[in-house]
């Protein structure tokens, strides 16, 4: 069996949070995620249609931010090939032992310093009698809590240099460049990359604050537009800060909503499919955001602007760029 | 650039219809498809988010049914490799000249006699000023007619022998087997195969009428559940025969609705994403339809049965198995 | 302040259930209702947008069925007027003392023997800090459990003689006759009546089993079509028996789904608004269900038939007409 | 038959437009409305579930704005009673002859100078064979054009003095005050009034520009949230200016979207039911918009602010307050 490229898929995102119990509660109560495991300062969770043991790891830390992103190779051989290419690129950190629910993995750092792990072997989630679903293609029952997300979708990283990071992922890891935003003077301000029919499992956006290696958001997927209205209703009742949306991006055509989990990390909820790419000779969609029409249409297709915080707030927070300092 | 396998995607379905103008009107007025071209007895159409020149070809003929299915290889080299493998399998028909909007193509017949075309070169749709969309990832404006479908999704073929046909597509063409229905005595009654993150671009279902090489349906995709209610409302007003749905299959998790275009061919409208497969080591989901729970849950997840016609009506019609003869 | 007629609205439905704790769990866990009160063998519940103290009373009993329906008069004077008219009609039972959350009430029996209570004074629900909503027109926070229903909508009673019962509600209580189904030989088989812009707060359907005074269903309202798919998904996972739908009735244009709570009573979930009636000279919509087109269109607008149980099963169960005996 | 008050319902809104053909095209092509009649400089239209001959009259004029609002009394007697009360209040203009599709009507001006017509007799729409619907409670077939609105919902008028206008409608016409926004120093900045279970058929908002008798918007109803996304998609493709939304008001709980028809008048599309009021002793919901939380929650429940133009732009335009001058 083969895959679109040697990287097959996004497996999980590991985040730091200064409020571990509040963060867990957020994902468990509101987003209906299941807790797979607790170990040391960490809690492992998954959405009810995530097939693996976990897709989100939360670890207590002084500041919010990204611990690492985990990717699955498309075969054991692909893992070997990728490890060699990464090592040759100078980005390699090295092989790690088995970790919770994961087999041997190769660690590396992308150019801005974000940490990643690449693996082949990992544990599938096996439901017990209580969570077992009669729907044979569903790894566990739809939960009764909150508005349950279905699966992890993508991760968005802020980078000080978009071309350098984008080049790393396309050349070394063979990601496909699906969409791009080009700003004044031809500056590449954002790139959307994927290893599947999704428009992106990885977005890279320019960090104009001087920060490096910061985390913008992880996205969980609903599929149904109504669920964004439902979760927004729940958040509005409970003072969860929402940043933008529910609205529709032009870029990726995502029907989205952004919010902040209690630890300060941004989370996107994804309310439809956007569009899918099957064309093997896809030509990158380029938005000219120096142009006002493209700037608006790519951000919010129906008109309007994303919140100012969207462009400057990321975790960990850079001094002078907290949510309060940026303002609405 | 590579692809999940040497076949990259479903390009189009070509159908025969005894009522060409009524059929065209159905897809144009109700499903909001655009007419790309007319030539001889044929009319070429596409949905507004189909990237290529056409995804549906309708040709006037005495009886409804399938002319052929067209697939795109993932590269020129993949096309060569596939042509050789198909030829070696004995299923090859040979290379064809350029056709409307298509470059050189290799033709073959799958074991039940269904015709297929495989190609690399093809024409992209280029919108004129009137159809040009400001949404840079949308190949043409969302139309104002009916409830417009967004893109072609999959094709379903009835076959006299599921294992033989399934084996051909998995061994020779490297399709992935995603889901399967196994009936009494271990008989394979249906298989769902894909070359991408979709659960299927191709379904094979057992034809128990003695027919061979028949066409079950082509599916166009909406993505939004509401659109199935909308199009069903339009059909109910206008005496378009609906067969089953809007309802949710357990198999593929599709929110579906089946209807018949005026020429007699079955069309599925697909109202959400179902689920997507990114796992490079996917284990085929097997439904044991000898078991009543699995039979019902795989057919209609919320309970109930598909119409009797679903299991026996296909085009061309086998004597004794018309819609009227089968009854509701 | 005045109202459309002297009866202003449906307040609540009181049901008997042989499985009180299972029934409560069903409404609490799956439909997200709140428990207002427990007293003796009874539990009182409300949906999160029900303004009064309760809209559903469940009482333990040997058999499922209706205890009573409670209506609110449009003023204290209207209550007096109605009590006199009912008494004069011979249907009166008499005034009752205060009951939980209710002031003085006039009790009566409609012609088939169904019990009703009519009142003016009643307690509004007042949320504590935990349930308090920031949405000032919402009496309590949207809950995090299941797929929460928003408010009570209507009640449907089976009657041995539709014209007699319909006549009682229109003449004595001034209900408006909104829609009607007329069968073979001009038999009135169903009537939909309302006291507001809703098409019905009360439906009367012919009981052909020989039963009298039986309960067909109570409907709770979602408003959003997606929520029917969501609750059906939850029910499918948990073996709650669904009878028909999600589908759209022609009559009332309701997007509906019927299921059975564990005590055996039928519950309808209502997934949109249907349509509203503001015309003060409304002409009753008449469906000629002796005619096959009208029979189908009025039942399921997109085609198909309601389950057989829909026409014969009601509570309490008449011998020979249990769900198992009727079959699917 | 009686009604909630002597005014039974909103019948129609008559607007002036400087671009009559573009305006007609907007309502016909995009909102799927049907043209009932053309006469002189006027075009009459209706939505497919509007029961009367028309609900929108467009008349060519130099400037956009309101010609009049038409209301139906709940009976011939109610019409007489109302005419007398209005005349006594000094607001009466007098009886008019029959007009297109309307019987004798009483005209009056509300305190800010907005014109209104009150009538009993009017023509119902009777569909010809082509528009005839099989759905017996639907006055004409669902159209195939654009995203068709279902019925007129409400009208919003800007007034220089909210209390005076509100008092007129509640005292003289017996409208019910459903919701209210109170600003700094107890100023009433908006009132929502109704004569039915709807939260409003009439909204009155303070005009802070010094304008008098201006028109804020007319709302047409979809009922399904998806339809707001659909029409917004169509508008985004075709440069129809959208002002705010799709989003959810706290006030009335409407899922809304505002846009401008080519003549410059604001149109609201209403994507769900909001909530309905059946309580005969309804206590006005009061939002304290001097308080920031209430200001935001009442405007956009999920957070954010309405466009600045929403508070100052109305038709006819007051010098200095055009869309361009106010800016986004």
C-alpha cells in the first residue's frame, strides 16, 4: 500500500498549558473528547472518530505553546527514507524510544524551531464495551457531552520566515503546496500544505512580532456547519473567548470558528469540508493579499476582517502581544 | 509529485440516455450543472467546483446505461505503467486518439464488461468573465439554478461477480479496499474502493438479476446536509422519482439521496463528507450483512431499509426488473 | 393583553411510565432536559427554552400513557369563560387545588376521555447562578448533555371519533382547525388544531384499534434540521428505537423524527419550524388521503410511508397492537 | 375567528428604488421571488410561501426608501375599530379606494411620518398550473432560482423618538412589546413589537442622524441556517454588498444576514426561527446596552460588533451618512 507522499498524515499535536485541568475540562466537556490516558503531567485525548490512541496531548507547563507535532509515515520504508532526508538536511534530532502508544520515532525541528516526530508504529484505539460503536467505521460511540468534534484536522504554525519553512516541508518531506498568500512586494505571508486530499494538514503563517517557533492553532473537525453555531452558543454561555467566526475563509474554503482553550492556546473548529484536492498536477492557488479584494475574500469570503489578534497572538505569548494588549 | 496510487482520481462518467434533452435539463436546471460542450449526440457537463472541462457526458442512445468511466493517472509514467499492467491482465482494449478535452487514453474493460478510460492529459475548465469566480480555489461561480452540486464524487457499478471485479481493481489498478459487505455463506455482496482519502470513488455491488456490466449510479457531492432536503423538495414538486433518502448509510457514513434522471439512470446526491481515510495501513471495514443488525445499520444507520429497487434496478434494465416491475 | 383565542398555549404534558428512572434518564441525558422537581412518584422536567417550571411530568405507573395535558388560558377572565363553557358542554370535571408550580385549575375530559387541565397562574422557571443564561430571552443556559431540545411543541392524541373530538376543541375551546386528512368515504382521519401561529399544538388522529383515550406522542422542538441527524446518531448508537424519520411531513411541513422513550411512550423531535399561520381567515388545508398521491405527500413529502406502528401503536397499548405484534 | 390583537399580521412592504429593474432582478434572481404584477412604475413580488398576491411592491423613484407598510386587521370589525382609534389619535389619513389586490384600506402615519395601510380584504395568490404545488399548504412551487426566500417576516423602521413611536403602536394598535434596548441614561434605543408568536413584525430603532421617517430594512425568512451561507456565497460572487452576518443576534435570537438591494434599501435574510412567544403575560425582555456585555450579546451573541453603517445608514440617505461616508 502506498500514499500520496512519504508522510501519510497528521497524527497528533502536543501542547503545553499552564492550566492543565481547565484545559482538559474544555476538550472533554465542551468538545466531547475522550481521555485516553494520564501520565505524569500529561493527559492524552482523542475525538470520537480519531482512529488512534490519541490526537491531543496536554502537558502542564508554565506557558502555553507547542511541545511537538506528530506525523505518520506511509510505510516503515518511508519512515527510513524520511529520517535519512531530514538528517541530511541538518534538521534531525534523532530517534526516540517508544513513547505512550507510539513506536520508535524520528524527531526533528523545522526551520523555525518547531519540534516534530515522525513514526510508523502506533496504537489504534480499541473501544471497550461502553464506548463500542455499532457503526463499524467509527472507532468509538458518539459521546453525549457538549458538541463533540469528530477528528483532528490540521495544525497551523507561525514562522519568522515562511519561504524557508515551506521549502523545508515541500523539499525534504514532500508536502504539496496547495494555497499561498503573497503580500506587499511579493512577500509570502502564508502557505497551506498537505499530504492528502485535504487542502492542508499544515499551515505556515508569518509571525510579524519577532517571535519564533510559535503555535497558532490546532483544528478539530465537525463537518456540519450547524455544529459551529452549537458550540459557539455553548461558548457564549460560558465565557469561552471566541476570536473570529463562525464564518467562511476564502483560503481553503473552511467554514471556521476560532477560540481559546483555558491555557491560552488557540483552537479552530472546522464546520464543513472546505474542498478537497484530487488533481495530481495541482497548481498552487495564489492569493494576492496586497490587493484589498483578495485580502478580504481570502480571509472572510462573505466580507469583513479577521480579529487583529489572529495575526499577532500565538503561543507562547511574545511580550506586548497578549490578547489584552492587542485588543479586539 | 506523487499520488496514493497510480490511479489518481475519478475524472468523469459517460452515460447513455434515451431522453437526451430531458436528461440535460435535469442536470442543468435542478442540479445546476454547466454545459461545457455539445458534439454529435453528446452533451458534456460539469459541476461548478469540478476543475476539468467535464465530469459528465450524456449521449443519446436507445437505452440508458454506462458508456464508460474515465480515470486520471497520477503521472504520465503512471499511465504507462498502468497501461502495461492492464494489457498484461488481458483487460486492455488499446490506446485511443485524443477525444474532446482529453489527451491520449488507454481503454480497458473491467471483468464484468464495464468500459473505462485512463489518461493523464486533459483540459482544465477555464471560466470566461461571466462564470469567473472571485474565490480563487473555485473554478467557476456558484450558479443560480436549482440546488447546484459541487463536484463529482464516485461511481457505483453492478457486477455479476464482486470478488473478480474487486480483485481486478485492487491488483491491477492498485485501488484500496475500504469497506466490504459479506452476506450469507461468506458471499461478498459489495465492495467500496478508493485511490484517495475518500472512502470510495468506486463501488461494486452484486447484480443478482443475471445482468452483466450494468450501471448502478453516479454520485455528485453537496457537502451540506441541508442541500439534500432542498433538492428533495424541488424533486417532490416536480415528480422526479426519488428512491431512498435523504438518510444516512452506515457504509461510508454517507448522508445520501437517490433519484432517477429522466433517461432512467440512477443518480446519488451526497449531502456531507461521510468520513475520510488517512491511515496508510487501513484495515477494511467488514459488515456482516447475513446478520440483521449489520444489514440494517450498514444500509440505513438510523434504521429502515433501502427500497427494493436499489438492489435490482440498474441500467440498462434487465427484463423483469424495471422500476415498475419491482415496485416500491 | 389578549390572545388568538381564550386558550393561549400548551403548557405541559403529564405521562405515565412503567420505567420511571429510565424515562427520566432518556429525557435528561439524550434530550438534555433539566429536572425541575421530584415529588412522590413524579419527576418534573423542562427544556432549556421552556419558560415555565416544567413542561413534562413523568409519573411511575404500571402502564405508559397520558395522565393529562395542561393548557394556559389567555387571561384570568378567559379561564373563567372557558370553565363555564366546558362545564356547560358536560365535559367538566371541576376545579382543583394548587398543584406543584400551578395555580387553581379547571379539569375536564375531552370526548375520548383524555384528561386536560386549564389554568392561568403558574410558576415561571427562575434560573440559579449555574443555569443562568447571558441571553436575556433564554430562561436557562443551553445544557451540555446530549442534543438538547429547546421547548415543548405539541401533543398528538388518538381518538376513536375524530369529528367529535375536533368539534369539542373548536366549538368549546375555540381552537382553529389548520389542516385535515380526509380518507375513504369522507372519513376524517386526522385533524391539526392550534391556538397560535403554530400549525398545531394539538393533533387528533383516528384510533382504528378500538382503543379509546390513548396517547400518540408529545413533540419537543429543535428548530435546526441538523439536530435530528445528531439525535438519531445518538439513538442509533444506544438502541433507542426510532420509528420514522428524520423525514419531512407534508402535513404541517414538519421535519420530524419519532422514537420511543424507555417507558413506551412515543416522542417526536421536531427539526425545523414547518410553516406558521398568521392569516386570520385561514382556510383549513385538506388532504384527500383516499387519493394515493395525497396520502404519500401528506405523510412523507419526499416519498415513502410511515411505519405501520405509527397508525396503531399508542399508549396504553391495546392487546394485539404492541410494537412487536405490529412489526416493522 | 379571532386574533392576538386587532392587527393580525404584516402583509407587505412597499419600497422606492432608483434602479427599479436592478432591484427587481435582485429579488427575482437571487432571492427567488415571483413577480405577481407590473403596473405603472411599480412591480409586485412575493416569496413562494407568501399566501397573498404580493408582499413586496417596488416603485421607481429618485431615492430609495419606504412608500408604506401594509397590515391586515384580524376581522372586518377589527378594521373598523382600528380606523376609529387611529383617527382619534390624530394619526389617520383616511380611507382609500381599492388598490391592486387590496380592498378598502385605512391609511395612517405613525409618529415619525412612516406611512401605513390597514385592510381586511385582499387577494390570495392562486397558482396557475406551472406554479401549483403538490404540497397543499404551500401556495406555490419552490422556485429554481437563487436561494428562494419563503415568506416576509418583519419590517424595521428608524425613528427619531423611539418611545413616542413605540407608544403609538402599543396603545393605538395594541402591538405587544417583546424586547427593548435601553442605553445610557435610560434612553430607549430600540423596541421590538409583535402581534403574533413572532418576536417582532415591527422593530423601531433610534435614528441618531437627525433623519426622520426612514426605512431600516425588510426581512424575508428562510428558516434554514444553511440558506444564509448559500445566499452569502451567491452575493460574494456577484458583488452584492453584505453588511453584517451571517451571525446571530441576541435580541430576538435571529440568525441573520444584512445586505443592500441595488436601489440602496437594506434587506435582512432570516436563517432560522429565533424563538417564539406564546406566553399571554409576556414580560418585555430588556437589554441594558449601556452595559458592554449586554451591548455585545444583544447585537451578536457569539461576539463582535455590527457594522457602523447598521446604526446610521437608512433610506432615504441623510447627507453625510451614505455607506461610503460612514465606511466599514
